[in-house]
């Protein structure tokens, strides 16, 4: 990870791409129920908010380790949401 700004961009891109994938799924499957897809969107937004709060924390003892943990959490949340999309 290069810096805090790049991590924020990564969070934005990952969660934005997940939301976009859900919208595409909804457009290609108009007859299916959107309850689960809306739940995925809500979880992506909540995950985005949680991660941005963690990135913006101040007075960290070990910033590098903290940001690495945030990046790993982003990957885990992203994979979980993508798995949910694939199961729809």
C-alpha cells in the first residue's frame, strides 16, 4: 500500500464495483426478487462506511500494521459480497 489516499480509493472502487455488479444483475434479471440484491447493496455501503472510519483514525501506534489490517478486511468483505452476488 502506497498511502492512505490510495487505500481510500481502493475501498471506493471495490465497493462501487460490487454495487454496480448488483445493479447489472438486477437489470439482467428483472423478474427476480430484489430483496437479496438490495441487502447486498446495503451491506456494501455499511462496509464502506466502516472501512473509511478505520482509515481516518488518528493517533495510531503502528499505522502501517493498521492500514494493512484495513486492506485485508477490505479484501475479506469484498470477497464475501461477491460470493453473495454469485449465489443469486
